C-alpha cells in the first residue's frame, strides 16, 4: 500500500463518491497508524463537519480508551483499535464495556 501518490485530495474523492451513494468511510491517518500518539482529531472533526451524511470510522493512533469519548462526541461512527490492543493498553473487557456504554 501507499506506493502511488495521488493528486486528488481526500475531500475531492469523498465528494465524487458521495454522488454515487457513499455512506460509510474507513479513514486511516497513515502518519499516526501504529504510533499510539492519538488519533488525528482535527482531521476527523473536519470530515464529520464537511460530510455529515457519511459515517466515518476512525483509524490510526488510538492509544487508550480515553480517545473513544472524544471521537464519539465529534460524531465518529466507530473506531479501529490495533496496536493499543495488541500491546494490552486496551483490554477486550474494556472495549466491550466502553462500546456498550457509548453505542460504538
């Protein structure tokens, strides 16, 4: 992945696909993926504001369960947890409890 440089912006791509009925998007900030420095909250906030009819799934940078409530409050539909899960910074029981409590 990520071998080809694209000249279109993410927003331009979303606009073109939105016209075709796009409803959900998995958005990974590859500069944060696996880094556990926190999700790109600014990016996700901007996308939710610009495209309120699209359900966004945040991916990249999740470091703990403390990231979840802020993403949820911004209007993110769901969250991908990777490295934080594998390094036991987030336990399965925490995920289940948090998802049930927050509708994630």
